[in-house]
């Protein structure tokens, strides 16, 4: 079984357990992310878990799904609208149950798929491990929006190394995606994991470096937090520029939230 698929299943189960504590009225409250409600967040995760299942069926099956979605977006529909249209008949309980079931099935299939297989997506094809990591990142990052909404504490595990890793791998892409020149080699990154372990990438440097809590780094690369709202120590022009626009998720360029706009609500 692919380890990241196990990590994804555990993340799904943890978020599912938290979502079961929401009160009925909480499902219609707006989070700090694009005015999405918790219902919208789960609908989005469920929608793209289903799309991911189609991707596993191969390019021919996925092409139809991709073309339909891109056509809808071209007509001005957002991911939020698409999910609301698809699951309009589901209340929060039914949606939660369906998402959990589908996500578990997806984890099982990804875990048993040849890791060397390339899966089609909306950008370049991805190998199974990276594809699964992207689903993990989406689940963790969108889940945070609901924790923030309720001001609820969240425990983290070393599973988030999946996100830190994809954050590092998208250093160059962050600039290319904005049609900018890559300003230099990636900086030295030294993070403290939830377990206390030290995670390091690239050659040690006093000029270009990022140091601090791994959770903070993951929040920044998923754009759940502005870097100014974290305790990350960022030194050097390359590191500073990267952290100001870091984006580890697919799609067009998206600006991070403004300082002080994302975080737990009181």
C-alpha cells in the first residue's frame, strides 16, 4: 500500500471526525476562504475526489470529464457553483457520508495502483504518488478553513511532510506559473515537524533560508496564511519573494491572503 494513500485516508478520517461535531447552523456559515461554507468545502472535496476516480479510469474517460468542467468554467461557473449544482439535493449529513465513503474508496484504489502509472489531470499528468499527495494537500488545506471558522484547535502529525514536500517541489513552478523568471536556486529550508523532528531541504545557507515550524510553512505554501501571520524566519531576497507568492496547488496564479485576514475566528 502506498504510504501517502494511508496518510490521505487518516487525514480524511480525522477531518470527518471533526466535521461530525459541527452544529447544523455551522454548515451555512461563511469561512474566510472565498465565502465558502463548510458545506461548500466538503462538496468541493467530494467533487474532485469523484473526478480523481475518473482519472484512474484513463485518459479517454477523463477527457470527457475535463472538457465538461473546463467548458463550464469558461462560461463563468466557479468550482463552488459546480459543486452546488452537482450536490444540490444533499443536506450536510448526506454530503458528509458520501464524501467519506468516496474518499475511502479513492484511497484504497490509489494505494493499490502501480506507482509508476501517470494519471491525467487539468495540468500535466502526474505519477500516482504525487497525484495522491495533491489530494492530501487539498484535504488538509480546505479542512483548515473550517477549523479557523470555529476557532477550533487542530492537532497535526508528521503526515504534513507530504505538504512540505510538494511545497518544495513547486518552488520553481510558483514563478513560472506567474510568467516570472526563477530568481535563483531554492533556499535552504529547515523545519521543525510536529513530532519535533527536523526536516531540511537544499544546502545550508545563511544568506537564503527559511526556518521555523513545519505547520506554518504548510499554511504558507497552501495559502491558508500570509507569511506575515506566521513565525517563519525568512532571510534573503529569493526566499522572501518566494514566500510572498508561494503556491503549491494547480491552476492559475493566486495571491496569498492579506496579512491578518486568515486564521482562527474568535
